[in-house]
């Protein structure tokens, strides 16, 4: 007989712990009946624990599926990428049982930004820009491997906003699409808080996949919109060329014929003036077409497109056009190539219509705090202070630059030429 009994708590071969009897009332020893009763209780406890775990797993699975359904529905509904990422981090934090979730992505060479945050200090962290070097996020993006930290505040890679926010246990998961790392999804608890449960890591990985899909979807939507815009511009350019320009050309030919038959010198002079005005309108329309047609970027990098733009401008106008392009800056602006080309086209169009220049130059380089596009000429110039109103071309430049978060400035001196300068952050 025994004065102490202990049996394992099991269910379907899985051990959950042990159940002990240490002392029998009255000081008597435990007998075989006591041992059988303890074994039965341990078995019932094992079943109860297993059922509780199965219930928790089923509940977590249902919540996870519901969260993924909500995110997938939002993607298919065309929800804005910013809202999608906010939805992803919220569900990731809630299902992982964490205090904070953030999503960070590259924001230019060597820099990262927190694009979405939910939970602890989310408002403070959202939009924060930090260096990739010396940060856990930067390492995850560079290596494509997840990082799990028991205490992020004690990690040597301190260039990380959530570290300054005072978090402890944290998991950093890469966002990957077709082998490309787009950023990281992080869930964390406050410093001194509990470690993230083991199931949180695969859960965060699942939501990282969803975030990557959302980002890629947003990129593809933007590309589709850009292509639709380019197709529309191509259609307008074709209609102008095949319709309005051909009709005006025919009118001009008719006026030239009438001028040759006119008996009065005054009438011939007026008809010739009308012919020249028609020619000017045709040139302007061709300038607009030159600015609308997107084909110059087909199969070309941005630096090559700007070189070609200057070459075509010189051939068309007779104005010597020089391109001075920093290839590194052009490579960084590949995603904004269409806008950069359009800015340069608009500025060159102004040169051809107003400057009466012999030469002009298109420059793209990195300046203080961002990149700079300049178009300067040696034309007749003007006094901006004395100018009446603002031309449509300059308004277009300023509006396009502002849409990109930058600004366009014009500097001109009578008799010395004009310089258009567009500055953009980056």
C-alpha cells in the first residue's frame, strides 16, 4: 500500500501533467481502490483539458477565418491600401493577443516608415520614419527571415520606433511577394509583459501574407489606373492628330490658295496672317500631342526617356536641347517616371512656345532633401513681377508637382532666359 499516489493526466496519448494524492485522511495508506479512483479522475481531467484546448483552438480558428474573410472581402471590394493595412494590423494584434501591431515598409533609400499601427501608442508610431540600418525591421527586410525577441528593449538593434515606445516581447515577420520583401509585420507586448504565445508566430505569418497581398493589390490597381490614363491620353492625341490638325491643315491650304488669287495686297496680307495663325495653332496642338503621348517610356528607363525627349524636342523645334541626368536618381524615380516625363514635357513645351531660345537644358539630380528637375533656356526671358496672370503651362506644372508632394518654381530675367525648377521630397 502507499501513503502517496501520483498518476499522469493524459488524453489520447498526450500528457497534460500529473495528479497527486499526498495524504489520506486519518493517516491511512492509499489502497488499490484509491489508485483506481485517482486514475479515473486523471483520465477525466485529461479529457476536460483536451476539450478546453480543442474549444479554444476551434474558437481561434473561427476568429482567424472571419478576420481573413474580412480582409479578403476588403481587397476584392477595392478598399484603399491604407485602410487595408490598418485592417490587417488590427486583426493581427487582436488574434495574437498582443498590445501592439505595426507594419513598416521602405520609404526611400535606407529609410523605413510605419505605415500602419494598432494598439499601444498607435497614433504616436503611425507615420514614423526611421533608418533601416541598425533596426530589426531593416534586418528582416534584408534577410527575409523572421525575428523573435523575448525583450525588444534589450536588443542591440535599437533604431526601432517600437523600442522607444517601450515594448518587450516581439515578433517581426517579413512581408513577401514572389520572393520580394516588402516590409515587416510586428506584434509585441509591453515591456515586462508576457511572452507571445507560441501560436502567435504562425498567426502573424498568415496576416503578413495577407498584408503582402493587399500591398501588391494596391500596386496593381495603381498600375491599371496609370495604364488606363495612358490609353486615354493616347486616344486623345490620336484624335487631335487625325482630326483637328488635318482639318486645320486643309483650312490653311485653302487660305494660301485664296491669298494667291487675291487682287488686293491688303487682302493677301490678311489672308497670309490668317495662314500663319493657323500654322501657330497646328504647332500648339502638336506640342500638346507631344505632351500627351506616353510612348516615349515604352521599353526605356527614365534616364533614357529624358534623353530621347530632348532629342525629339530638338528635332522638332530646332532648339538645341541638352540632357544632364543623374542615372542613380532616375533609377530611384522609376515608379514616378511618367510624372517626371510629363513635368519635363510641359516645361519644354513652354520653351518652344514662349522662350525664343537657341538652347535649353533638362537636368535631373539630387538636391538638399529630395530630387530636382530643372529646365532652363537662354531665351528672351521676362519679368515675373510684371507678368499679367499665370500661363496654363506653369499652372499645369505647379498642380502636377503639388499632387506629388513637391513644388514648381519659375525664375526668369529679361534677356537672360528662364529656369523652371521642380523640387520633390525623397
